[in-house]
C-alpha cells in the first residue's frame, strides 16, 4: 500500500466525518448548549428577581413591624392616658364622697349640738322651775332671790 493513497483516503474519510458531524451532530449539540445557556440565564435572572423580591419583602416586613410597633406604642400611650383618666375620676369620686361624708358628719355634729342645746334648755327650764319653786317656798326676800339667781347662773 501506498502511504499517499492511505493518507488521501484518510483525508476523504475525515472530510466526510467533518461534513457529517457539522450537518447532523453539531446543530443538535449547539441547540442543546444554547438551551442550557438560556436556562442558566433564566435561572440567574429568576434568582435576581427572587433576590429583589426578597429585599422588597424584607422592606415591607420592616415597614409593617415599624407600623405595628407604632400602633402598640399608641395603644400603650392610650392605655396609660385612660388609666390616668380613671385614676383622676376615682380620685375625684373619692374626693366627692369624702366631701359628702364630711358634710354628713358636720350635719350630724350640728344636729347633735342642737339636741344637746335642746337638752340643755330643758335642763335650764327644769332648774328655773326648781329655782322658782325654791324662791316661792322661802320668804320673799330680795337678797335671797339674788343669791338664788346667782347660784342658778353658776349652775348654767
């Protein structure tokens, strides 16, 4: 065999192999590689979208948490304010009740004083009647009457 003929035959076979590969094998391989590259690009884009969505969601969560904290702070402030109002109302009610009790006590004291005065008047009346009775039993004497009235004054 001739080395040139073998070399030419191998070149022809290699050319047919290259042509066959470029015609039938290379396009599906390139198509698969392009599809794979597109899928990777889509995956990266989806990852970027997911990352930006995640960041936006984090921002929304932070905003919602801030709003929730603000609402809680407002609720606590309102509760404190309401508690202070209730305390003030209770103090006012207690003060009003104390004033009523004090007024009632003063009225009771005044009533007791009036009763005591009435009892004292009754006793003075009784003493006056006793004094008059004693004066009438004794002889009528101005000095004796003056002494008895002085003694009555001392008793009153």
